C-alpha cells in the first residue's frame, strides 16, 4: 500500500473511530440480559442468547423425520431398480434386503409400476 493510501486510511480511521468501533446495540442488550440472569441466581444456559435455527415441536420434528425418511427410501428403491450397472444377482439380493427391512415402501413401489 502506498504512503498516500496509508495516510488516507489512518485519517479515515481516526475521524470515524467512534462509529467504526461502536459496540452493536443487540450485543449490549444480550450481555445485559445474561448478566441480569446471573445476578438473579438463575442458570444463564436456560435462556438462549442467540437462535441459529427455527425450533420445532416434537410433533413437527417427527413429521419431518418421517417424510424425509420415506422420500429417501423411495428414491433408494427407485435408483436400485433403474440401475443398469448392477449385476442381476446383486440387484435381486439388494431388493430382497430392502423388502425385508422396508416392506411397506417395497410394496408401494411395486404397486406404482416402477
């Protein structure tokens, strides 16, 4: 970086240091809440400071888990039946294994006509 650019950068930082290095209001509020929780003798881990994902109810989780599992198993059996590189013997073995562990999905796949 040239001397002129360095001087401009330093000048900018000095003129705007209060705005550039100001603590965000949301962080101040979060820390204040956590300190109040500690001062009241409560466990600070019981109140989440940040949420990184949407919380689901147990019912919502179970429903999503069931749907995603069914979808992936259906995709697996479809890929297995359409795979042309697998030897027939291996394909039959895998289909029997699939039928053994997931009979409902296997029957649904057969009834759909592949």
